[in-house]
């Protein structure tokens, strides 16, 4: 997410509220760390263009501003040289430049949505829009919004280009094995204490009357939009999806995007400009509006409403889960079989209730990295012990009861190929992605117009920016 005027870039990066491209950002951070330089010097007295990448210029003041924003957030900058900072800015411009060459599109709506989100966060941190404008030494709110929109656009171009590079990288089992064999025995990573966790979820029944009330409300929204109302405004005001309501219900997706099947089936059955009928997923009831179709990508907006459950339904759900707990403790049924036959959670039901770690995609949860809410629920459980019924409320307000059991505890240990295959695969994949980024950068630097001016030509970069 970046576009011209580098004065603001690092501040914006630090305050990004959502990063659908987290893995790409980690790789770039690793790349920055390795981009060591051996020359540093005092700031030039006259601000001007110190570097050009394609159609983009970098000013000397852009480096000063980057240092200011890093330090303003409590980050130490004493070990970061001006050459290092320039190296990062050059990378950002190269990604954005190539994104344009590859016809990667960033829509005005995407920029506007992100800007409003960004501004809300800045105002929360600094107190008011006037203080934000003053902090960035701009003459007016309009001036500030113009610059911020350019930055967000460039950030988006850069992130999309980075994602495109790493998404093309795949790992075969043989490559994983080869990677592991190359690690000397004394350098094998040490994995912390872990546990495997299973759960059974019971959801309160929703009355037919409440369900119909939600369906009718969504149909009203659809009718209003067809008569000229703003779908985006409706989503902001009424959607119970915490991930998109503030953005007017906006999502950009393709068939590989990890949405639930029911949602994707409806989204890809609609034409541009069409609004779906209300439909149900595990999250509640939705309507989708297709804003734009761009080849394999779809820009859409959606509204989620969650039917309310009454107190009697909650009591019934608790009674049901208590009965399941008693059967397990009486050895009438195993926890895994109870999950398969009784649990209302589709994602874990088929595999006996075993939770998948969303960060590693395996079944192991490292204690020091476990989500605090999950840790609080399992920290006092013994292996094989079933928890008391726990009431769970998700971000949309939907309530359910669940039982949790620790099925396996794994002590701190040195990496083992068989036991830790997925972790080792992720390490191997990250190495290969970093190599792909380096190879891509080397190739694009050769074919892109790049010029570095003045004393900055004395910098020694890992990347061949000077084309020596």
C-alpha cells in the first residue's frame, strides 16, 4: 500500500489496521534487515531529488520524515543509517513501479476505504483532525488527504506486487526434506512447549420467527439499494461483520480467497451490479452486492446480520452440552466421537474436534504464542480433562457453548522432521520466498531506470541499485 510522497510511508505502514498480506510483509522486513550498508553521512542541506525509480522520485526529506515517524512510535533508529532507509524506499518504489507495469489496479474505492480507516486511527491517537494536519505540517485537511491517498495507493500497489511474487512460490515434499537435511544438527531450531486442543461447540437454536425477521430486514436493505440507497452506507450502519462494516462491507476476493464455501458460491454466481437474495452461513445471514468484476477478482460489498437467541435457547444449549460432558466422563463416548456426532462446528467436527492453528496450519499450539483467550481456557486443564461448559461470544455477538480438552502436551524439543513437518515446511517456504524476492529484485533493477544522486552514490547496498 504506497504511492508517491514518501514523507508519510513508514507512519502509514505502522498503523495499517489489516494486512491481508502479512506473510509478504514479513519477507520484506527480512529483506530490509539484510540490506546492510557501510556508509553514512549528515543530511544534505538542500532538499531535492536524491533518487529516481521508474517514474517515481525520492526526496532527501523523505528519509528525514521516515526517521521521524519511526522514532515517534517509540522505535529506536540509532542503528539505522540514511543509506539503509534509502534502500527501503528504493525497494518500495520498485515494487510500485512494476505493479503499474503489470497492470495491477488499485481502485478509488479501495483507497477511500483505507484512508477513512487510517484517518480514524490517526485521530484516535492524536486527538483531532486539526492535530493530525499540524503533526504532518500540512496546510489543510484537503492537502493532507491528497498526500495520504497517494501514499495508500502506492502502499497497495507495492503490497500487491510483493504478494504476486510470493504467491507463485511453492514447496514440494522433496524440497522440504532437502532443506531440513542442510541444517547442521547443532543449528536445528528449538520449538517451545506445545499442546493439541479439541473442542465441541453447541449453538443455541434460533427461532423461526427471529430467522425470518433477519431475512426480511436484509430484503428491505436490498430493495432500498435498488431504489437508490447506498449499499456501503447500509453496511456501515447495520452490518455485524467486524472485519468489513467500517469499510462499507467491502472485500476483494477470488476463488482462492479463504472465504466459506457458501459465501463464495453466491459471490461467484452473481453478475456485476447484482445483489443476492439473503443466504445463510455459519456466521449468520448475508446479502452480497457485486461492485466490480476484474477477470478472476471480484470487488464486492456485503451485509451480515446475526439472528438473536433468547435466554431459553441458551439454557437449552447449556443443558445439551452438560449431557455430552457427562457421557464423556462416564466413558460412554470418547471426546472425538462426541465431537463428530454432536458438535455444531463444521470446521472441527469431521476431525474429532481437533483445532487447527491458524498461524501454522498444523494442530500444535505453542504456549508462548497462543491466543490469550484460548490460553486462559486451557492453561489450568490437565491432559485428557474436559473443561466446564464455556460460553463463547464471537465478534459479531453470536453466542455458543463449548467444551475443551487438551489431547496432547508436547514438551520443548529440537526440531524433528516427522513431528514438526509443517513448521519445517513453513521455514523452507519462507527461505524460498526470500530467494524469489531477491531474484525478482535483481532482474527488475537491471531493466528499470534507476538513478541515485549526490553523496548517496557512496552507499553500498546488497541490492545493485547503482548497477555497478
